C-alpha cells in the first residue's frame, strides 16, 4: 500500500516541525547560556536548520501533494483543516525565493546588531541605512506574499504573525480604542491620584524571587518535570509543549515586575502545553497565531493574576517568601496594597513597562507608523519626529530622545514588520475570553482565589488551547465567547477594575 | 558555471555537519539540564535530525558525485584527503539499510534503559535478552560493513570509532602490555607500599572546586568566551570547536578526582578547538578518531597534569582555593604529597576509577571478551564468569557481583561494540606524543611548571590538532613522533614515574 498524498504531507510537515523544535532549543540556549564568542558559529547552525525545513516544504513535489490531497474525499474535518494550514504555510514559504530569504536573514542580522549599539547611544541615524535596506527587503517579500494571498502588502506581512489578520478589521478596533482610551486614562489617573500604593522595601534576594515564581507557576499549572525557569536578558517562553522553557530577569529592588512577567510567560506556556496532543508536529496542532498566543499570556497576567482574587491568595506567599530579608508585617504587604501596586496606571514612554490601560496607545502608535511607512506615506528618516507627535497625541508624553522613543523596540530592526497589532488584539481577546470563561464556569474565580487554576485551565483546554489551529482566529474567538472580537468587554473590564469603588 | 561534483559534496557534508552539531547541543542539553519528563519528545527530535543527515549522505546522487569527484584531477592534497574521508563515511552510512538503522536505534535505547535499572540491582539476567538482541543487530551491521570494507566483523565495528584500526595491530600492542604490566604493577605496589599519601581533609565546597577547575582550565588554554563548564551525571566534552561544553560532577569529600576529570575533558576540548579552521564542517576537519581523541585527553591529564612540574605549579592554587574551609598549611597540601595522591596505584574493580598503570588491564579484558563474543567463542550468557576469570588473570582481583563486574560500563548495553581498545591506544599514543613533543620543544616542561601551556599547545596544533583527519591515525602518530605506535614509550613513562627514586 502506498502512502496517500495527505499522509506524505503529514510526514513532511512532522519532520519540519521536529527540526524546527531543534532550532527552538538552540535559540533558547543562545539567549540563556551560550558563550558570547559562539554567536557566529551558532548562526550557521541555525541557518542550516532553517534551510532544511525550507527545502522540505518548498520542494517541487509538495505542490503536487497539496493538489492531490485536496482531491482526497476521505479526509475528516481535522485533516481537511490541517491541509488548509499546510497550504497556508506553503504559500508563505514559496512566495519568496531562496535569494530573498537569504538576503533578509543577512539584513536582519546586520540591522539588529547595529540597533543593539544604536539604542543605548540614542543614535537613530546610525541604524537608518540598514533599517531602510531591511524595510525594502521586507516590502519585497510582502509584495510577493501579497500577490500570492491576494491582500495588501501590509496585510501580507501581518499574515505572517496573525494568519487571516486584516488591517481593515484592526482599524475598526483600534479606532474604537483610540476613541475612548484617552478620556478613560485621565479618569483613572484622577481616580488613583489620591490613593498611591505604599512602596515595598527590599532588597529581594534572587533565589527567594525564584522560589516564589516557581511556587506560583505550579499554582497556575506549570509542570516542572516538563519545563524550566531560567534567566535571560529578554524574558520569553520557548521550548516545546513537552519541554517548556520560560525565562525572566530579576531586579533585587523590585520583585513585582519579574514575578508578573513570569506569570505572563506561564500563560504562553500553558497554551502550548494544552495544544492538541494528537496533532503534535502538525500545522493544525500549533498555536493559532500571535494574537491568540498573547491573549493567553495576558489572560493569565492581566485577567487572572492581577485580580484581587489572585492577589488575596498570593499576598501571604509573598510575605512568607520575603519575611527573612524584609519586614513584611506592615500595611504595604497587605493584599489590598499589593493589588494597588499591580493595577497602577501611568503615562509612560516605554511599551514593555506600560500598564494595561495605556498599553494599547503604544501599540496603536506603532501600528499607524508601520502602516504609513509600508504604504509610502512616511519616510523612515522622518520616523523620530512622527513618533514624538504620535506619543503626544495618543499618550500626552513625548520622549526626550530616540532611545526612549522609536529605538526602544527590537521589532522593526529585526524585520518583524506587521507584528505590533497582535499585542493589543491579544489584550482585547484576553478580556473577552476570560469574561466568557467566568460566565460559563462559575468556579473559575473562586478557584483562582483559593489557588486552584484547574477550572480555568479546563475551560481553556476545551475552548481555546485544545483547538489548536482548527479554526481561524476569528471563528475561534466567536465560538468560545459567542461574539466576534471587539473592544467592549475590554473597556468594561478596565472600567470595572480601574474606576469602580 | 556549475558547481563541481567535489564542491557539491562539500556543501552536502557541510550541511550534515551543521545539523549534527545541532544534535550535539541537544545531547548536551539532555545530559545537563533537560527536564526528566521530556526525554521521549527529545528522542523524536534527535531521531529526526539523525534522519536528515542520514538521508543527505545516502541519497542516490552521492554515489555519482563521489565517483565524479574521484576523477577530478584538479583537487589538491587536502581536497583529495577530504574526498577519501567522505567516501569512508559514505561506506559506513550506506552499508546498513534504513530498517536496520531504525531497529538498532530502538534496541539501543531499550537496552540502555534496562541496563540503567539492572546495574544497581546487579541483575545481569534482567538485561541479557535485550543485550543479546542488540549484539545480534550490531553484528548484522558489522557484517554488512565488513563486506563493504573487506575486513572482519570485529574490525568493521572498530572502524566506526577508530578509522583504519585493525585488531591484528591491537593484538600485538595489547599482548606486549599484557606481558609486562602484571610484573610492573606489582613492582609499583611494592614501591608505593611504604609511602602512602597523606589524606586531604574536606569538605570541599562545590563552588570552590568549580573556581579552581575554571582557573586551571584557563591555564591549559580553554577559552570561556567559547565554551562552558557545567555539571552532569557522566562527565563528557560536547559542543563544537567554537562552543565547547565540558561537564563534571563534584564530590564534596574529594576534590582531586573531579579536578583531574575536568583537565582530562579539557584535553578533548583543546583538540577540538585547534582542529583546522579552514576545514570546519568537512570530514577532514574533524578529529581523527577516538584513539587520537583519547590520546589528547590523556596527554593533558596523565602526561602533563599529573606530572610533578604541573602539581608544583598547581599546589599553591589548591591551597589558596580551599584555605577558607580547610587547614591547607600542613604537609598533606605540599606538592610532593599531592603528586603522591595523583600517582597512586591500586588493583581495583572499576575501570573509570583506575590509575594509568592498571587501566590497560581493564581495557584488554573488555577487548578480549568482546572479540570472543563477536567471534562466536563466548556466549553472552557466559560473560559474568568469563569476566571474573579475566579480572583474576589480568589484575588479580575479582568482583563480588556483576554491578562491579560486567555491568559497570554502558558501552555494550548501548551498542558501542568495538569501542574499548581506543582507550588504551590513546594512552600509548599520549605517552609517545608527549615524549616527542618535549624532546622537540624544550620549553614545554618548563612552561607547564610555570603554568604556561602555550609551548605545548603550539606543538600540538602543528603536529596533531591542526592536521585534522588529513592523515590516517598510524601516519599521524608516525609523522608526529618519528615511530609507529608502540608500547615502549608508555612503558618507559610508567617506569620513570612510578619506579624511579
């Protein structure tokens, strides 16, 4: 018996996924513990693995197999959806030729390296030529993909991170947010002005911070027999569903930020952990896209772990953890004050430090600017000025230099054009999904309050995680929550958390 | 211009080498830090990488390319030698079909797992059926390779680890050793009986041991911007020439064993580091074989670092390192006593703990037994008895159980039949190479005495490391030392170190 076209495709994508996992672990290693002098030789290994998967998925016979499998009437619904996802990946892979792939890899690497030097020096001009070159190549790839997908260049780039994502939909959502957030932000600031949180006095030893992080990760459902927590300069969640690798970085003056970062990454990890095991290493068994991924980290961080229910549960553990080094008996360590710390709002310059009320403004700015640059309406050379104007308009603050302005994020300088909107799509989805979950399963909030996340994880496994990429992002959210993705539930969440009382 | 057959082969072997490096880092990760529950999913990733390289090197067009390149008269000496090494690897890869490769991988994994349980229980019978199956499959592979290489089955297995190694040569060397070592051992024991070393009183904190290891690794020439020192259950040297990963394990009651283990692995690492950089990722740019590799670790450990020159240099560093936790001012911490500790000889049961005088007997026993089993002269079921008899004959001690006998080493239970002789070939080569080096370069021993290994490393770079796999093992040793590999220099070294004074 010969293998069907479909099963041959499954074999091929499975192999590519396994090789991709190897590349993922090497990436984790490079961020966490690789010696500094080994970067160049590591880049060659990673490039070879990338080439192996690229060639496996773009070989001429893949087109024939996709066509033959498309005529196979014996496929069930999941196999059919898997074939759809295979085709989507194949379109992205084959749209750009090997020459362009290689030129982009080189340009990304050179530009990112230049950015690492330019950012601390606040020297935008130093990185401008390499960024222009990278933008040109990204647009060339975007144009090729746009033709293959029959969408705009921006949407083709967005589609790489958020399959099926379209700027027409994002415009509606972001205009809605941009309409109510400035007033809401001012109301929250007025509301909080009279009641600032009490500071927590450190220092907070790194090993204690780690112990607390591990303990709370386990509360959320992280399995340390199939995962690790380590340190890296830029926190991330890597690895595979069977070997999840979370990183953080510790600040001995403030444990609250690293701790919440760990719980954020745990949200990413739990999504990966609960992906459909029967479809491991198949496209349909993968996470749906970056918006849904971010929704799962933000659901854990913003919806679950910054709630008063969770902080009531966690406060005694925090006091106990740091009692040896600090006086944790005072009012600053009560759950009420810890909740105030974890829901503090401020107009700030740096996206990654922003609270959930002002965060969307940072993203909307970047989304508007990258669309303008890709659409030819804004020259890259004029980015610093446009950034300052946009910050003033959206947030009412302006950066004193480009380090705190348009040089702060790595994305554009590493070729990730079209990525930014997924952060705020994720925030909206997180609010909407958590709201649906807590309405459908009444024990979720009481569970969180007693440190039992199984009701929440069970609901997410059924309605989000276990569905993998079976549905589109839009259908997934609509089926799980009963409504298309919108900004209303997010708005209601902000008003309830930040303006009530 | 189309690429020549030879350059196409270079591309193909380069890619296979890079993918193999990825597999190597995953292997390091699995030994050092992978969560226990991730072993199964990691095995799938490793198998996929192995399949990628196997297919790349056994594709039908490789045979055509090898033939065409063989007729290319424009190749220089190194390219010609590289082609020879490519062909050698291709013969090994293509001799066994995919079915057998997969069956062996499964049998190795199952047998090794059973051995891990059987060893502490001293239960040879429990692992016997799986070992018989693995031996049968290994012999099937050996027979296929024997036909392709036109050698005996044992030599075909040996050739996997020691290219060009032949048992007829080993028999001569090992018979020589077996002839003089029993008497020599007794003489050394008599000589040392009246002068036992003073014990060093611990405990020795792990972080201090690590500091000392790092300091001495740097003295030997290890570059920590391109390498690391970590902890694993079984010490090894992994990674690549640009990112060398050494591991050890610490015993707080005794620092001397882990420290010398670290210097042993450093010898392996320095060989890799100094391989010819222009031939990175080509067969000829790789280490020559396991005998030469072991010669380089033993050259550093046994010849250089157990010498009184090195221990005179290292003794003050040892005293300084452990002064905070121990009284290091007494006679036990003098270089003379440390040298006595590091040159202590004893008849013992465990190979990995053996001194350099008795070590060859352990290896000769295993060599004779595996040849007998592969030749059909010894049934695997009769191994425990044959082991006890052999130990009595060669070393004058017999194990009380199989845990301390034929179950002590992983090799046979993981499919590494034909590996053992390389340890003692390496010991002979280490003595012969170090002797030649110190005669040719008079500053080597004074350098070691002042903690400067550059004279030694320079000589090794020129005569051993930098030659990669350009020459056969035999020619490499003969060109470097002026004589074929023999036991005489090793014997003279033992007599000088252990019987003089």
